[in-house]
């Protein structure tokens, strides 16, 4: 390996020694330093020649290291002297275009206007839906949408009630046969049992024929409970971040273009997330109402089994599920009340970014707990 000078092997003493050892000892090649003929491992490979080469290497490595230190020192002194004379160091200064300040101010005003617009109505959709929750979940099926209610009722009367009549007939026949068999084929039969069967059949028929009255009674009770609770615990859920952060526009004017652009992008992202959360709230609230209509549409069938001991668990479980649906509205109102309290606490914060993401976090928590209210209410009433 031919090297012009020893300092080509490294930038300091230790690096030169390390590279020399790798080349000559580990790799096993000969090295020839052109400007120093004594450093030529092809010659004098005996002990004395190796000693002389190593000695010269040590001296030249030290000299190269010392020369590099001197170069750095002289370079630093030259730079300091040049700066003292006012010489500009580095790349030449590029002057901004004449209208650069106007362009910057225009862009800043554009970003500030976009941020203020986003923050002003960023949570209007969420808070509007949250404010409607108490009124929606506490509404009876008839009051929520009369046209859907009438359609479901007509469908139930024309399709489900005849099926419920067949189920009721089968249940009562089974009850009569079972009663006769239990009384030793009527050898031990008493008139009282026959009247008991008639009363059971009468009660079952009355339940089936007044199914919708029973259902409306359950949801009227739920509506009353929700209205009483809403009047006590539901607070205002509206939130305007521009009123929370004092002198927001003035603080935005003091920010540079980069941070303003980051804040504008975050406000746009949070606006998209809030729109998605609004859809989630819509799904929870309106999905529950659709579930109520589906449950009430088949009500006559499970209620037709109430008169029989073996089959009666179907009707009992249905009633528990019905009460669970009604009680779910109360749990949702409690969730909204907790959300309202948490939202009010944001008003003491002065960090607009933290306030935005905190409100998003509280809204996600609200939606999660609203989803959980269905299983919670069913577990309370032991409904399957």
C-alpha cells in the first residue's frame, strides 16, 4: 500500500497507530510512505529494521498529530480575527424579497383567521348532539317518531299478534294437558283447577291484547325518570374555546408562521375527529331507539308465554330486557352529566392545544361509556 504521507492514515496519533497495526499486523500487507522512505515495511524485515520503522512511526505520528492541532489553533485564531474586523463568515447573506414582510403578514392573517374559525365552531356538532341526548333518550317510541311507531304497531298487529295467538293457544293447551295428567287423568280433578286454568287463559289473553299498553307504560316510566334526573344533574355542555383562552387572537399574532401552521393543522385534524365523534353519538342514541322499535315489534310473542311456568321465562326475560332498555336512558343521562362537569373544568385552562385535545378525550370517554350502558343496564336487570 502506497501512502503519500503518514497523516493520511488518521486524524490523530492514536488513529494513525491503530490503522498501521491493522494494515501491517492483522491484514499483513506492506506499507510504503512516499515522503518518508524509512517507513517501508518491504525493507529490513529483521528485528533492527522493524525497530527503526516503529520508532520512526511513533515520531511521525506525534508530529502529524501535533501539526493538526496547530492547524486547528491557527484556523480558530484566523476566524476570530476576521470576525473582529467585521468579515462575514459562512454563506453569503440573501436578502428577502421586497414584499416578503407583506406576504408573511398575509399568510399569518390567513392562518389566524382559519384557526379562529375552526376553534369557534369546532365542537358545535359534538355539543349539539350531547345537548340533544337527554331529550332523545327520554322520549317514548310514540313520541320519538310517530310515523315509525304507527308502522311498527300496524306490523305487529297484523303479523306478530296472530303468531302470538298461536303461541298462546299452544301454551294454554299444553297447560291443560299437563294439568289433566298431573291429576291422574281427571280422577283427582277438581273444578277449582279448571277455573284456575280459565283465569290463567284470561290473564294471558289480556296481556297479549294490551301488549302495547304495557310497553308504553314501561317507557313512560323511563321517560319520567329521565326527565326528573335531567332536571337535577344535566348542566350546559356548550364549549367555545375562544372564550376559554383569554386574548387568544392577540397571542396568535405573537406566534411565528411555523407554530401557527402547526396549530392550524391540529385544529383541522381535531375538527375531523369531532365530526367522527358526532357520528358515533348519533349511532349510539339513534341505534338505541331502533333497538327499542325492534324489541317492541315482537312483544306479543314472548308475553304470550307468561301464563305457563315452563315457558314463562321467555316473557320474564323479555320484560327484564324491556326495563333494561328504559333504564339505559337514565345511565346515558348520568354519563352526559359527568361529561358536562368535566367540560366545565376545561374553562380554567389557558393552553388552547391542551384544551382542544382534552375535550376530544372527554368526548371519546363519553361515547365509550354510552356504549357500555347497554350491557350495564342488562346486567342490572339480569336480562339476556
